[in-house]
């Protein structure tokens, strides 16, 4: 189902109601409550809602309510993206970063996270900072760029890190001349 059809059929309203309920009860969900949410997301996914497909990835990633199936995480996220769910970009970034259903590939993870960052997804930007700070893709200029993007979006930790110059001590004013 194409995204415009999702809205026309009322699926989006059902999905948003389900997400709101899910978020309001995070951390206090019993196993039966999780099972009901899983069934509701699955019903919406079966009706063609892309982000419902993406919501299901969490259940298969963690193994809560259903068995843990990493290949299913990847296939559901791929389908969600094809159906227009921008949140699937984050999920696909994570699958490639951590090797969930696919081989680890930081270049591909970065591509997905950057696409998601264009939509101001804070988690994706946090992942970009982390990748560029702490992996074999270390690039402190890129990390600093994304840390600034986080700060612009109001991320308190990013603002504090920039303010206190705790970013590896690299971008402290006294070090700027050494590096630029």
C-alpha cells in the first residue's frame, strides 16, 4: 500500500494511537500487554502500514513476545522503508552497525544514519557521533559536526560536551590552533 493510501484508509490514525499507547506505557508493560501490542502492530503491517512493519522489528530484535529473528528484523525494516517509513532508516542503520540480519558494514550504517539525520532523528545523529568518535571510522571533524547538530536540536548531553570541552579534549579552544 502506498503512503497516501495508508492515510486514506485510516491506518495512520490507528498506528498513531497505538504508538501513543505504547510510549505512555514503556517500561511498565506486562508480557501480555507486549503481546497485544505486537498483535496490533502485526495487524496494521498486514494491512500495509510501513511503520508498523518497522515497529515489529523491535520484537524480533529483542525476542520479546516472539522468537529472536535477526533476518526478520532486516527484512521488515527493508519493507518498511519501501512503504515510506522514514524510521526504518534508523533501524537499517542499526542492523548494519551491529550485524543484525546482515554483515556488519559501518559504511552502509553511516549512509542510513545520515539519511535519517536529514529528518532530524536524534538517535541517528547520536550514532554518527559515536561511530566517528569510537570506531575504526574515527573522524573527529565528522564527529564534531554531528555533535553540533545534536546540540542544535536541543540535546543536553551534546551541549554539555561542547560547553565543557569534553569532546576528547580535541576541540577545546586551546587545541584548535594545533588541528586547524
